[in-house]
C-alpha cells in the first residue's frame, strides 16, 4: 500500500484560504442581516483576519496595540464611530433630506450619519467592495479594542487599572490639554497600549483634528470602554445591514443613474455621435495637463511643467487651481459633480472648443471629428465593473438605442508595487482576479518603453486585482511575485474594468470590438517592505510626477502627438 505523504500547507496557501473564508463569511453575514463582531457570529471573521495578519494591520496578532494600522483605519471611518455600539450599513435611503449632518471620513468618500449616541449609519453606494472594506476595518478596530480591555480590566466584576482611570479623566475633558497634561496622559496611554512613550507621542497628533486636537485619547478611551462593557455587562456591539441595502446591492442602481446622467449631458451638447475616449483618473491631472502650462506659465517663469503640477497639487493652492478650472470651462470642459451616490465625479472635454495653441498640445492632430474625452474619478473595487458596464451600454432615447462611439478606455491609478518603491510606474499586460481563476490578458497601448527615461523606474507584467488592500500579507504577495505568475503589483479595480470592456466590445457588441485599452499605475506603497505599506503614510508630492507623466502619455495617444 502506498504511503500517504504528510502534506503541510505553506503560509501563502494558508493566507489564500483565510482570504477566501473572509470573503465567504462576509457575504454570509450580509445575507443574514446582522451580526455581533466580538460574539460567536463574528468569530470566523476574527479568526481569519488573525490568521491572515495583513501587512496594513501590522501587529494585529500581537498583544500590543497596532498604532499605524489604527490611524489608517480611523481615517477611513466616520468621526465618532468608536463611540457607537450599533453600526448600521444602509443604502442611500434619504438621510441627506433629513436634519442629520453627513459625516464624511477624511480618506474615504462615503456619507455617514450619527443617528443617536449609540448608532452610526454608513451609506453603501459603491458596491460590495465598500462592505468588505468597512467590515475588515471594523473587525480590526474591535480586535484592538479587546487588547486594550485585556490590559486594563483587573477582574470580571469591572475593576480597572489606575492607568485607565487617569486616561479616562484626560479623554473626557472638553478643553485642549496643556503640554504637561498631554504628556501625563500619553504616559498612561502607553502602558494601556503596550507601547513606549515615544511611539505614542510620534503618532498622537496625526489622530487630531482642529476641533479635537487630543482625539487620540478619545479614540483609545471609547474603544476600550465599549470592549469592557462587552465583557462586564455582556453588551455586545452589533453590525446590521438595512433591508433596502440587501435588496438593492448588485443591481447597478447607482451606476445606471450615473451613466445615464453622463449620456444625457452628451446628448444635450450634441456630442453623442463623436468619437469618445474614457479616462479613469483623478479630477485634476487631465485638465491641468492640457491647460495649466498656458494659464500659469507667466506666473511660474523658468519653472518646468512638473514644477507647476506640483504647485497645483499643494494643499491650499486653491487660487491657482481655480484659475486653471475657469480657463478649462471656457475652452470645452463640462464639470459633472456626482449626484447619483457613486461618489464618482466626471469631466467632459469637448475638444472642438480647445484652442490648441493655448494648450500643452499645439501639435494635436484630432481630425474633423473632434473627439470627446470623458474623465471619471476613481471607482472603488467592484464598483469599477458597475460604472463602466453601465457607461458602455447604448443610450435609450425613446424606442431608439444609440450606440456610443467609444474608441479607447484608459485607466490610471494608484497601486501597490512588489518590486520597487513609492512613485514607481507599473504597466500591466494582464489582470488576475484574486480568489478566482479569472484572468484578463489584453494588448496595452501603453508600453514600459514609452515611460522610460524620465527618472522614474518602470515595471511591466501582470497585476493582481485584490478584494481589498487591507487583506494582503507578505507570504501571499511573495507567492504571486516569485512564482510563474510574476506579478508586479496589486490594485483593486483592473479586472473589473477589463471584464466590463471585454463583454461590451467582444460579446454584447455595444462598442467598437477593437476598442483600445490603456492601463498604467503608479506605486502608492510596497507591501513587501516594512515601513513602506499604506499604513506608513501617503505619497506626498512623490506621486505628482508619475501621475502627470502617465496622463500626458495617454493624451498624446488620443491627440495623435508623435
């Protein structure tokens, strides 16, 4: 009889299985309608996250509290959520028409509403990826809250340590703490968190806001307080999903409204029959690349174009930005702030109104047809499929269906890089969808050679589309990078964009079957390098040059500039 080998799983395989469990569990909990994150129903989610140990959550599996990961998450959740025992995920259900003030997290565009002292409603209008994002972030902060509880709760009757009592006194003060009071509070907080005084001091101000400079203490106190009450009073935190959200999710409701709005503006401006180029980018790089040099050239004499772009990207540079926008509106740009709930703003450029001599592309050869450029802001995860799928569908005008003459779709975005550093450029030739066997190979109109020679390293190869940046760990990423997949980076939308483009062009025939595609990303982080993950801070001005370099290369192809 043949001897059965003892097969042990690698960390990459364990991580892959943990991501699959997280994915399935989150969908199950959503279908169920509610769960208690720190109760039995949330156990699978907690265990899978602890087994995965994503890079972004740092020391999640250790006893000490993870500070950089906590800051990353808090910036993506509404102010005050740490105080709430009940978190209700809803669709757009009309709260904007009520007295409730929308709370928008600084680093994630989603409307949230504080219903009362105990409840926070979070609007989900960007699809399932938004739910995965929130649930993993909430699971992380609840795990961290129980670490705080473990360090301050002396017994089951609710007696607490002196450090916690002193932290509570400081956190509940309504006035700004003096330097001495702040340092005393940090000393107590450091003991509670299992961190050194200097570690807490270094991150303390990053949590602060103008209204609440000492918010760090407030966040730690409320996380710990609710965790203590979960154990002492059995008063568990609960996450619910509204019936309307469960009914609407996956039906492209917001995406359809968004796409219809764009098509109606095209029709109103007699642009429907023109060649159309769609670009997914931010709301400034295309506009600035075309007009900024002409508008601001005299103001910044002797400076390079990239110096001007850097100045435009600076915080507080509203005056110069407004000048460029004002000029752009007079020369063919139509601005469409989002009203559909997708949180994706749009700009439409009618190239027939551009005075090319007053642009950065005086040699543009656009022919008689004068193409139209539709610039859409970044989608979020699966939302990329919903929006592009709806945009590429024919426009229904009564009984008639008008096909859009889409000549190209260009995607520029931020991504994690697996070989290189922040600000480097990645040119993919395929997108691999994590957790499935789906993979999308395409002919990219952009090549690495086009972007080389500009002082920025450029990498070419396949990229992986992940369920969420907060679900990645080194072992899994090393496998994708070092195995025959030879993956160069990771992002969240590529496979969804390509799935929609392929189905529209090759199967449904709603757009040109030979539509051109362009994908290029610049690196926001390297999750394989400690200290270079997303939780280690933003790009600053490092992202300006690659952003504009990619944008200009896309526009040169659209404008036939050799």
